[in-house]
C-alpha cells in the first residue's frame, strides 16, 4: 500500500505483513522522523492488482476467446433421460419458463440465453452449468450478486426445486424425467 507522510509528503510503501488486519496503521517517516497514521480501507469489491499478470491476462501468448471458452466448459453435458427447466417464480419476468437445451445457460438482462428485464440484473449475470447429474449455479461477476438461500454466492450446487435470486428475480430449477413417446 502506497502512503504519504502527513508532515513532509514523502512516499512510503507498506507491505501487507506490516498492515495485517488492522483498520489503521502508524509509521515513522524515514525522511523527517514524524509519525503518520493511515486509515486502511479494504473493500472486497475493489480491483486487486496481480503481479506478475497471469497468462490469460497478458496480450502475447494468451489463448483466443474461443479456446478459453471451449477448454473451460469442456465436459459439460445435459443428463440423459432428464429435462431441466428454469422457471421465474418472482420478479418482473414472472411466468417465464426456459427449458435448458444446452449444458450452459447464461441468465442476464441482455444478450443472454435467458433475458430477464430486471434493472438489478447484470447484462450477463449468472450461468447454470450441467455436467451429467451435477447442476451448478455460477455468478458471472455481477454487480448485485447471485443469492442462493439468503447468502450471496460465487457458485452453488443446485438440486431439483432449488431456488436462487438475481436482482429481484427468483428462479426455480426443476429436474424431471423426460417424457418418452
């Protein structure tokens, strides 16, 4: 964390070990010897700087978007003999029923597989991913979060009749045997 002395303005770099979990830190300026108290504002929604950059973030040698998506979602399959449906049971899109026809379905406000006209829903808000009999809900770095139960989640495993909330919209997941005939 870069800080400045309150007396002379000299710049100092405090590392995480020096800061720890404290809400404020006091240090002595190496230039003028005066103490300075600094408030440490840690906000989980802030962007973290990662050095060195991971390979996916570097311009050279990074895989193309299509390669990344193909490798990340490899192995996703709908279960044979079962039908999975997403039904909006509360919110502006109440009554919308979406049968999953592919193993990854994105829910969002625009440009998504399931479009929900809810001002609290991000453009690409969350995804429901299926790998055989396992169904996972994954937040796509949405602004207002994805909630399973009363808890904000990054990911959650869903079962038959699981409900989750995005914005003011509640979605019910059903898994039933496919009709034959």
